[in-house]
């Protein structure tokens, strides 16, 4: 899914740094982002819209979400 999103120019891409990311990592990732090397970035997120979605009865119609395919909960 990451490859599909990375190749699709219609999908908006963002960098999402973690609080512990070093200055060097941030600079390196920004450079890769500018070069469109999206598959080399773990800090990239992809913008998607959701419709007719709810969480515990809370309606989330027509929202923009950012999906990261690389981040993991430790």
C-alpha cells in the first residue's frame, strides 16, 4: 500500500517526525522527501479522506487522515 501511495501524485505526502528524531535524521529525511524517495522514508505519511466512519458512536464523516505504513507501537 505504501508503494501505491508513493507512486500516486494525487495523494498528498507529509513528513511526520518523532520527538526523538535527531537533527541529522530530520535533514536527511527532508532531502529524501524533496527527491521523492518516499519508499526510503519511515517518517512519511500519506493523506487520505475518510467518509461514514465512526468510533464508539462518534461520527467522523468527511475527515482527512494521515496514514503511516512504517511506524510501530513499541
